C-alpha cells in the first residue's frame, strides 16, 4: 500500500526510505511475453539451450523488462500526496543496469525519496531513487532515479 502524506509533511519525507517490496519471481514465460511485446527475441532471453552455453548459464531477463517491473512494485513504495487524483510517469535519470536477472530469480525494489517539488499549484514532482535487488546477489540488477508527477486537489 502507498503511504499517504499531507502537503504540509512534504519536507519530512525527503530521504524517506520505504520498506523493501515483496519478492517477485521472474519466469521464462514473463521473459518470452516481454520479448514478444518488444520484438526483442535475442537468444540470451528466449533460448534456454543456447543461453546455457553463455557465461550466464541460463536465459536472462531483458534490462527493460526489469526496469518496467518498477510499475508493478511502485504501489508498495510510492508516497501519495493527500488529494491525489492522477499520476504521470515523467521518466528516469541515471538508469544503470548492473547485474543480469537470471530466469527464476526473485527480485524486489528498495526506494528512497530524493526530492518533492511543487512545480505548479497542486502539481508535485517526486524523484525517487530505486534499486532492484536480486535475491542472493550482492550487486543490484539496476539503479535509477525515477521521476513522477502527482496532481492533487
């Protein structure tokens, strides 16, 4: 569940670190569906036999699949400003893919609020530092700064 905050509390939430999200297992079916959607059928993603002969030893998720999973996880870590009626994805800063996500891996997200700025009356730009943890792997799958805009009444 998102954390609901009042406009008067915004400054108190700069630096706020949400609890890590629940784990999600990345399956071959999910990877294949993403490959179909994006038309990216590189063997490292969709051919378990060929991928087994690579240094990864198995298929791996597309980096953009891992990045897109942030939308799934966001409900768990997002701060929602009281009166919220619409959110807009404004993009990312500093996206880096650091470790491959092997098929069958469990991933979860760690999130920290970097800034909240009222750019127009009742329109707030929220920058969140996110990292995707792979269970049992020291280096995250990715790190990024995600920018969203919240419109509130």
